[in-house]
């Protein structure tokens, strides 16, 4: 029920006006200009609440009119609003209030004001029983308060509460009631507001539950690029009321659909690519001459704290908010030396902690996959969050770095962005490069099966809103449903053997599989410790892989590379494959040269291909070099100009009975999770038009498995179809599974009975 306490009418909620966007109202003004100033004595009037009986973990909202004297309602030196709440157990919580304007959308999708601006306080009860509260206003040193009022919180239905880091297993997430949560994610951070809400209504029904939102650009840009001189709510120190209303609606939809959000507060992109429009730019009435001053300017930090206070006041109540992400890619921000970036992060994290009555998780995001250890290990940074672009075998990359980050920092790890590259619009975007969404698929599954707290977040664009993506999400969500990630201690599975049913068994007919080697051409902080020759051991591991530059530049600079060499010992005759995925600079003409043991075996200019719609970002050619058995040094060099991006494959190199079938997995005492993937189901092999050969039925033996009876549920991860369900036995700590034919990818979850 909507009950006015001091008389008056309660305006409809924001969500109502989304659903009824075409509705008309006598209270509607056809101007979107909102007056911000007030001139008079401070007085609170017409205080009303959304209900005097609120469900546990649901929004309790106080709305009231406020008169007073101010020019800018977002300036705390002029006016500040808060409410003190007393919970049934005696806990006292202070919650900031905020200035608000209701809107509706007209038939063109434009914002139209509804009524006059008001003030609000939002609160979420976390305990059942009677709560008391009073509103406190400070207007230029004059303080006024309301009488104390009460409301009751009741548990209407099962609401799990806020999403937290697990107290049992700190690598995973769980709710206040200790219900485990695994993030089945997408990375739709910005873009059109109505489009995102449409996507959510497709994403949630197939099990999607996790996304990231930028409050820095696009429909949820609260301040950073709001420089319109004719709008009172634009400019430094002022909050965009329209985009704030947009965020109200998307978070309310998230609450309804069970979608939880990483909320990103600051973005290097707006400083690097839109500085001419940025509110902090002196040219726009800001206070900074250059972006790098942002890290050390006391005034800039105070302005950001003002914005953060507004964000926490308006959306801190929401259970749909999982975390406050201080940056998108802080490492790409000018001047981001750790000597200034670390104190900045510590200050902002502590400020948020002092304000946020609901203790949301706090972290930052590094644009490099490996990131910087000193930042990751800060106690104020509760999650490790990094991004990956410009690799073509995301399954290998995500597995290695998920295990590295969780093992080193003992915190949840989230692959917060991944994609094929940058500036790919000329080739049809990510969908043009990866129409099968192979990278999306592997970026969902590899973090999951390697110990991440969520799937990877595939970057937005035309990659995601497609039936293929939603089917992939459905498969993942079915697989993780009911798995108690946060309540168990997980470790990688131990594979004793994997053999196809038709595999040779005699020593004279041993089988050898392939090894894919890929370096870094972006979004990675390569080590300066670069060996003259990279060693590839008999298990296919590359030493100093963190130093491997994938881009070969004809006229190398300090951080560039013109050649790379590998030392490898082939068990018998095999092949070495050089892949050129992209030509980044065509002038002067690049030239590929390959030598084996100092003998030149290939020299060829890397020229534009004579094919329709050729673009150098999709060069996608490969060169196969026969290699005899034994130890060899193989050097790949750009002996021309320009630059090109490489990857490599060693054919018939590693001892493997199941030639092109990869097995990854996690286990605990009563669950085993396995992912079996065709090695050639990668973006790399799709770009190169390499045939995908089905992998035959086989026999997989695991060791160090608790003895007992297990239910095994097999799933095709491509179409989300069930393959079979069976009961299997483990004895002597060994478990044998019969693997099905694997064309692309299957998964199996086992539960001990």
C-alpha cells in the first residue's frame, strides 16, 4: 500500500512509467528542463513512503518535498539529506538521500518530466521486524529533522538478499542467506537503454544472471560526459537526472529478473577518447588541464566523492547491485603509475565503505589480462577483475589466468571483458569475425571450469543478441544449477588417462597430438624478461610465455619484436604451423621468414589477398613447415616492414591418445565437473578454415576420486541438449567414464549419491 504520512499523493514508481511509457498524465510537463535551485527557509513537507510494510530485502522508499536555499542540490556544502534507521536488533544505519525527478518516455523514446522534483531516501531492510527512522536535512548549516516514524519488514517470500563474497570459500559468491551463486554472464555495459532491457528479457529466461554497467558513458552516464550548457543537471558536480532514471529502471528490472550487476564508476575511455567532452576538462568548465591530473588532484577526488555519494544514495539499496567497480581499465588511464593509482584506490574504497550501509563488494578493473600484482593484493580490492582481447584461443588463456589469479591472491576472479580485438567494425564486428561465437562459448566455459566465480563476460556489440549466444547461456546455466560452489573446496581433476576406443595400444604406434602456442598483441603487460629462444617442453608448455609478443614488427622499437624463436624436440616427424591472423601495418610490406636450425625454409611477402572484401584485420593465412624428429630451433621473423600478428601450432608433438580432445575439470568430495572440448573448436581454427573433425568415443579415467556411486549427467554445450544420464561407480579412488563422440564440446556433471 502507498501511505502518505503528512498528506499528499505518492507518485508512481519509475518502473511503472517504463511499462506505461506512452501514458499521459495531468502532472506531465512537456519540458525536460528540471529546475535545481531553491530559495527559501528549509522545510520538509508531504513526506510519504511506498509502503509501511516491506518485504525483507525489498526497497523501502521515503519521498518528500524540501524547501531551502541552494543553487545545486548535489553540492553537500549547500544541502545534504540523510536518514537514520534503527533496525529491530538495535543496529543504527545512516543512509544518504538524493534529489530526484520522475520521467516518462514519449512515443519517440524521449524523456518527459512527470511532476516536480522531490527528495528521496532508499533503504533495504535486512532483518524482519519494526524499523524506526527519521530524516535529517542540513541546509547551509541549518539542521532540520522529522519526527521518528516506523515501518515493518516481513518475509513475504524467499529473497536471498545481497550478493557477497562467500565466507566459506572466498573464491566464490553467495547471498546473505548463504545460497550459492555462480555468475552466468554477458558484458552489455552500455548501449541503448531500451535495447538492454529487451536483451534482459531474453537473457534471464535462459539462466543469465550477471552483467556489468558503465555509469560513465551511454544511457547511464551520471556525470562524466554531461556537458550540455543549457541543462542545469549537466556539468561537473551535477548529476544527470534522465540517465539516473534510466538506471533506476534497469536495476529494478534486474531485481525482478534476478540479474546482478558490476557497477562501474569511472572509465579510462571517457578520458582517452572523449576528453574534449569531459566534465573535468577546463575547456568545459572543469578543473583539469589533462587527464593524468585526475589521480592527484584533491579537488577532482572531492568531486568524484560527491558523485559516489549520489550513486550510493540512489542505488545502494538495490540487491541487483553486486559490486562497486572503481574503474574500467584503470591501467589504460594516463598517469596510472601505481605510486598514485594505489593511494587513489585506497581512498575511494574507504570512502565508499564509510557510506555504503549495505556493504557491497568493492574492486577495480585492469585492462590487461594479467594486471598488476600490487593492486590485486590490496585488501581494499575484494575481487580480481581483468580483461582479455586479441587472443584466438580463449580457452587456454582463461584457464591459465583464472588459476593463476585465484591461486595467487585467494580472491574471486572475474574475466570482466573478452573479445576478438578492437576496431573491428569494418569486418562486421565480432559477429563478422566469429559468426559461430566460438570465442563466446569458450569464454563462458573455461573460467567456469577453472575456478572463476563467473563465466567470462563477452563484450557487447552484435556478438551477443543472437540465438547462438542465448543457447550457450542456457547450457551453462543448466550445468551450474544447484552446484554448491561456495560451500565446497574445489581442486582441478586428475586425469589418469584418456583414450579413444580405436586408439593404438602398442608402444610402436603411440599417438601424438598438437600444441597451440599464442603470444600477446594487446591487453597484456608483457614481461621485460624476454629469452633469446623460448623453450617448449615435452608437455607443450612454453617457458616465459608472459614475454611472448605475438606481433612481429619489421622496424622494432623498444617494446616491439621483429622475430621470435622456439626450441622444441619433436618425438617424430611433424609440422610447425605459422598462423598470420592480422596485418596491422602494411607499409613497408611485411615479409615472413622462417628458419629451422639457421636454414631458411620460407620467405614470403605478406601481401593483401586478392579476395572480395579483404581487410588486413582478417588476413587469416597459415604456412606449414615440415619438421623432422629431434630437437630444433625454429625462428619466425618479419624481415620486411609493417607488422603482423602470429600464432603457432606444433603438429604431432605431445604424447596423447585422444588426439584433439581436451579435458578440463573441477572436483570436490561429492561433485565432479568436466568439460571435454575439441581442441580445434577455437576462433583461430575457424578463422583459418581448419576442418573440425569429430572426436570418437573413448575411455576417460580419473584418479583421486572418492569411492562411491555417482550420477553423471552429460550435456552438449553447443545446443544445450542432454546427451545421457548414467550411474557410475568409483573404486580405489579411480573413476572410469565412457566419453561420447565430441564434435565441438560436451560437459558432464557428476554428483555422489
